C-alpha cells in the first residue's frame, strides 16, 4: 500500500437520510455512458453535543456507555438491495465499532433517473465506490492521521456484496482486519458444473449486447418472506428493492460468474473471515411455508463448500431458520447470527493498543507475546466482554422491535 502523503479531512455535505436518525453523504464517481454516477455512504447521525470529549473521529460519538473498540465497519448490500437494516447498525455500535453502510452505484440512494439499476460489467468497477467510502471514513490510501491508521477496518457484505468484498479484500489485504460475509454469492445456484456450462453463452451475450435482459427467475418469494406488506416483518422501499428484483442483464451476470470463477481458483485471503449461512435452502417454483425460515435465493450447501476457497482462516456459521439475509430472519435466528458475529469479532479481530482501557490487562499484555494472538484473547475474555455483549444483544434481537 502506498505511504500516506496527505491528511484526510472530515467530509462535508452530510444530509439527513431516509432512515430516521441516520445521515448520508453523496460520493461523486466518474461518469459512465449513462451519465452521472454516485455512491452513497450512510451513518448514524450524531448531535454535536452528543460527542465524547476529545472524540473527533469521522462519524461522531459512540453510543453512551460503550467503549470504543478501535474498529470501523463498512457494510455493502447485495443485488437489488440497499441499506435499511438499522438493527445491524445498532449491533455493531454496541460492539464499540463505528458503522457505515454503502449504497453502491445504481442502487438505492445512488440510483439516478435513466440508469440501468445495478448494472456493471465487472465487479472491479466497485473499487471506485469502495475507495470513495473508505476515504470519507478516514481509511483512504492517503489518510495521514495516525489515529485513523491505527483503527481496524472490518468489511461486511451480503450476497453479491459479499462476493464483491471478498474479491476486493484479496487485492487489499493489508488494509483489512476482518471480513464478515452474510450469505455471500460465492457460487452459482447450479454449482460449479452449471456455472461452467452457462458461462460461455453468457459471456457471448455480454460481448454482443451486455444490456439485453435475461429471463426473470425471481418469483418474489424472498420478498414475501421479508416485507411487512406480505408475510415478513420489515419495512423498506419497494422501488429500491422490488418484489421480483431488478431486471438481470447479461453483462452483469457475466461479471458475477467471472467473480465466482476467481473464488474457485482460491483468493488466498489471510485475514479472518466469518461466513454466515442458513442451514437450508428452498429453491422451488412454488411457495411453501419453509421459505419463511430458509434461503430462497442461493444454494447454501454449494456456498458452504466454496467458502473454503476464500482463504486460510475461514469460520463457517450455519444459522438454523435463517433467511437469505440472515439479519432479516425471525428473531431467534437473528439473535443466533449476532451471537456468532460478536464472538468472532472479540476472538479474531485485533484491537488496537490505543483502544484498550488505560491500566487494564488488555492494555498491558495484549500487544506482545501469546496474549497478542487473537484466539488466546478470545478464550480469556469469553466469559466477560463477549458474554455480556451477546446476552444483551440476544435479548434485544428476540424482541419484535429488534
């Protein structure tokens, strides 16, 4: 990674978000053949008087009574989606992290009139979106602030966002402390054989006319299991997350298949990775009650097997009763997912020395020797920080409002 050469100032232009209590920052990107292109960064809104004394970090103050753990989280959504999971922000902030979410170009807050929703021809196109978000967070390549350089960066991606962040992390490992993947689309639903059969035809279509629409295969069952307007419990904008998803185009699907082929070859990620998946998939052409507590988008068995190709330290957590987006599952599965994330974070994501409480055992012993090894820290603290955090969050996640 290049040496930092200039400070990165607190970004300006934050405006109230569509979600109560949040704010958004528009990130201008290079235009393409459809015109203006932007991404949008979202964070919790903090009142000026709500900050902690001396807390000048990008993003404002932490929740009252929560110690800063020295990590920042960037969440990236999946296909035909955008950030609306406020409970996920609550969870990460309760762990002492600063939480940000990114609406990629041509999704959600970043979708502009006349654009083809979600369309790119390479997942590497999102490098520009991610870099713009990281710069606004204080994690840009040229960030010179020593405080920001000491903070750990955790990336979290859902579905196609999980595939995109896996590929990005493999190319930028020195900048990432950990990677959390929520039902990542690492493999095609027909697994590697089906992908290899389909890929040549999709590649040809992508070369001839990348924007030709493909047959619609989303029957709306996933929306039925999630949206409060149907059988689910969540409110969100159906224009930004349509019932049957965005129209799929050959150029975009070709980009996904290329990304999945790269995962099959092995990404060599050395940082800790957590993969969250449901225990079962229900991929049928008709509605069944099982779709309320299983993944109706991906083949979780194929994803679980492919996850071993991500890197050398991959923890796979299978969540009973989870939906495709595990944090939108029913309360018991949601709580189980948050338990897994909290335990993993405290066990495998290094905490900067500056984040430890002055005079604490952590501050004295965890930066050298065996105490610096993350699994040892996890074993020593499991009955304390992890247990308290998990118990509190499990209780809140089981409530209907969680």
